[in-house]
């Protein structure tokens, strides 16, 4: 149970920090952040599908 609370806090704090400093980032940094978010979602989707199939 405590690990889920820690994961939730980490997600909320990182989201807040990204929202707070978003305007100060360069365009390339913004693109890298957005690409990494979509990459994590894509990898998670592939892992989920592979776990459901096998």
C-alpha cells in the first residue's frame, strides 16, 4: 500500500513541476518530454498486449 502512495506522490509532484516550468523549457526539451511520454505509453501498450496474449 505505501508504495502506491509514493508512486502517486511522485506522479503528482513531477506533473506539477513540469507544468510550473513548461514555459521556461526550450522547444527541443518540450518535444523530448512529449515524445518520451508517448514512448512510455506505447511501450506500456505493447507490454500489456503481450501479457494478454501469452
